[in-house]
């Protein structure tokens, strides 16, 4: 599959799934724009490394996805895009009565509202080009729930709803909008949950991985960032032109249970 000449913006892509998606899209020939809010030398070096490895143009643009204006500025500073991957996300785990309001607001802003703002800013340019692919990185938690993740589950269900709506709004155009729903992927976001869970259940790291995290993932394996990147690249291909307004699970069977 060739994405040569296309430009992809991937939000939250200095780590984990976003970085994996950026690498796979670059391997398929797309120019890539990496993003986070940190603006470090390492962030710019990641873009340089992708450019060196694949020969595409790769840039890093700093923008805070918790702020609607910044989301829209990212699209403007990149000069628009053919492919938009809304991936930036954070997590917080707590029972609802103890869930800090600030964490609720941040999760809704970064995991859900940012995709509204970037999509709104990018879609006119896609219409002008006659091609557009919007891929939202949702979660198995966009289709099912778990306790103590109220904000995350609400945001991920919200992004599945946004995906369906944009799929319908663009159904007669050469633009698609889909959500990818990963199960557990061993990234820094998941690593950060392991120590608390070990403490909470008095379990070893191995037990937490096998009996808590992968308990609902029938394959008993983490999905990989390369598999997520490959799924996004497929959604950008001509073969996927009639796939829109829907979800693709990459969850080892979780949502079949
Ligand atoms: P990660 O922590 O490795 O990456 C998160 C990315 O978001 C980082 O690049 C970070 O810089 C960026 N980010 C956070 N706040 C930001 C902000 N305010 N502005 C700009 N960027 C910001 O986590 P990950 O596991 O790679 O998660 C990526 C996405 O995949 C998230 O939306 C997450 O919900 C989703 N997801 C992850 C898993 C998993 O098991 N890892 C499963 C399902 C869904």
C-alpha cells in the first residue's frame, strides 16, 4: 500500500501507539507530523529519525491537545493534512466519588474534545484535496466499560459517537472517519497503571499483567504498536474506502466475550 505524497498528522505521537502509527505511516510513504505538548530535543529527534529511516518529510509540532485553540493551531501550522490520527490520550483510575474534577475535565478535553477541534479544522482542506482519512484511536473502553475509569470510558464512548457522526457527514465524499479500538497495548500509559494495581491487589507484576490486564483479553497477549500502525495504514488505503463511521477492534477478542 502506498501513501506516498500524503501528509499525516498524529496527535500525541512522541510515545506509544502514536509513535508506532507515525512510523508505520511513514514506512508506507506518508509525510508525518508528530505532536505532543512537551517540545523537547528528543521530540524533534524522533521526527528526524523517522525522516532518516524512511526518506519522508517528518516534523514535530508542539501543541497542547487539552486546549481547543491549540488543536486548531496544530492543523494550521502543519498546513492541513490528508490523514488525521486523533491519538493523544491520558488515563486516571479512581472510584467516581473520589475522581478529581480536574482529571475528569482533562481526560474529556484531551481524549475527546481535541478530536472535535482537529477534525473541524482539518476537514475543509480534505474536501479541497478530494481525499481524507480520519482515524480516532478509541479503545475497547469505547465499546465496553470497567469500574474506576468513568472519565476514560465516557470519553472513549464519546469518540465512537463522534466517529459515527463524522462518517455520516462525509459519507458522500472521498473522506472516511473510523475508530480503532485497541485492547491492552504495553505502552507508557499502561506501564504507569501496573505499580498501583500491584499495590491495590497485592500482586506481582506478572500476576497483574496476566490476571488483571489480560484477564479480559482472550488472546492473553498485548496488541503491539506496530499492529495498531498497520491497522491505521489499512484504513488509509483504497481498500478501506467504503469503511466509514465504524470501529475496528484490535483487542485479542476482548469485545467478543
Ligand atoms: P502514551 O502515554 O504512550 O501516549 C500518549 C500520548 O499522548 C503521548 O505522546 C503524550 O505526549 C500525548 N499527550 C498527552 N497529553 C497531551 C496533551 N495535552 N497534548 C498533546 N499530547 C498529549 O499512551 P498510549 O498507550 O500510546 O495511548 C495512546 C492512545 O491510545 C490514547 O488515546 C489511549 O487512550 C489509547 N489506548 C491505549 C491503550 C493501551 O493499552 N495502551 C488501549 C486502548 C486505547
